């Protein structure tokens, strides 16, 4: 188990990146969802033992890794948001170099381990290709290959699907799902789809604070009967934004298609009730904080959308 208690990180300025994070995470995939600048990467770096907290404790299997960072480093697979590669090296040579830096040993030898890792992430066919010619998804898969070398107890991946096309993202999802079967995988992302597809449990972080811990199903259910959609012209959009909680505004056939949150479940004029999505729940929570899910759940919105 990963236990995070009272975690605070204050940078010079001062800038409070984390303001008392408490989490307990069991084996499997756990999502950390939040906008850019919310404090996700800071939290991941502290868990990975590469950044010291201002205060608070992180324990992995009951060992305080803030006091003994070498414990987690020996059991960690880490794919940071910006992973550097040498573009002139082949995929095989790059992975070999990374495994040597990590000090990974394999009973069958280094070459056999490298080949098995490339096969595992579906890069065996590109082993001789220079990394500079890899697509974004191929580079991310190479990053995962080095992260899982040594069979880590915990895998930390930070914004792994940002910039990937749908096909590469789907391929990456399958790899992460397989890896989560027998270890802790902590996934940090601002992409709601990542959580919806992969994570049975997730938390939302906002301005350095944990504002919700829930499941995708529970988050959607809390919004039942509270989300409405309608088309609004440009002249009416500003007035709507001033008087309502607007979740999303998208252009549809030249008009503004707007989704709004109505906590009391009253249907605004010109709007129709719609099924709440996980993205609706996330956007409401980011805007309103923890009260978004609790307020809608306690308002008695038990009826489904028409």
C-alpha cells in the first residue's frame, strides 16, 4: 500500500504547490486528475523520491520513503512528463543505456532483457530504428519499457498520453492496464478519458488540495439530473456564464452548444437534461471544489435524465 499523509510542498516565493494531501492507494491503477499547475507533478516527484516535501510523510508498504528515499527508488518505475532520449541512438541502444544507468540486472543477461522489454511494449520491430524517428507513442512505450525493468513494486507515470493520437493512446492504455494487474500504478493526467478508461479509483487535485476521491461511476451518479444542454447564441452566452455554472461550451453547426450544472435539478429555459459524463463531474469539481459532487448528491437528484 502507498500511504500519503499531510503532504505539503512550498517553493520559494512562497508558492504552496501542495497543501496537505492525504491518500491511501492499494494495488492496481489509481488516477490523479487535475488541471495543469494543480500540483500533480510535484506530488509524483515526491512519491518517486526525487523531491523532498516541506512536511508530511509518504509510506510504501509501511516504510517511510520520505526518510528513506532509497527504499522507493529500488522498487520504483518512473516515467516523468518530459522524458529525455538521445535521438541518434537506436531504440535498442537507448534502452540498454537506460537499464545500465538504473543498475538493472537480469538472470538471462542484458541483451535478453532488452529484447523482452521491447517485445512487451511492441517495439521489437523498431529496435534498430533511431529514436529520433519514433512517433510520440513509440517514445512513450520506450519510456514504459525502462520504467518496468526490474519488476518495480510501484509504477509512477506522469501525463503519459498527452500529445498521442487516438491509436497510440489506445495501445498505451492496454500496456498500462496489463502492468496494473500486480502492482501499484499511479497515473497523473489532466485528460479525463485516461481516468475513464483505466482507473477504478481516482482523486481530483485542485490548487494543491485534494478535493475529491471517488470512482468514475460514483462521480457520474452524483451528477445525475443536474446537467443540462442547450444551444445559445453569442449574445446570450455572456449572460448565461454570469448567472449559471457553465461546464462546457462547444461550437456545433455554428452555434454554441452549452452544458451547464443546475444543482437543484431545475431545467433552465431552452435546455434539456442529458446524461452526466465523467468530464462533467471533473469540470464541476475543478470549478466548485469538493462541494460540486457532494452538493449535487445531497440535493436529491435521483431521477435520471429524460
